[in-house]
């Protein structure tokens, strides 16, 4: 199942910042969580750059 979120550039920046902060709080024993968060963050577009 796929979901679509419509975010403003400001909301997207906030989401990216939150994910990076979340990543910074994990240690080495949560490698699977780190990997999944990095995969999720990689799916996010760059704020202000239109999707093609």
C-alpha cells in the first residue's frame, strides 16, 4: 500500500530535521532502525525542487 502526503516546503524541512534528529539519538545496537530511517529519508524530495 502506498500513501501520499502533501507537505509545504516548510513542513518537509521540519520532517527531514526530525528524522535526522531521531537518527542522531540511536546507537549501534539499533542498526535495523537506522537503516530503515535512512531509507525513508532518501525517499523525501528536496524542498523547493519540483518533482519531475
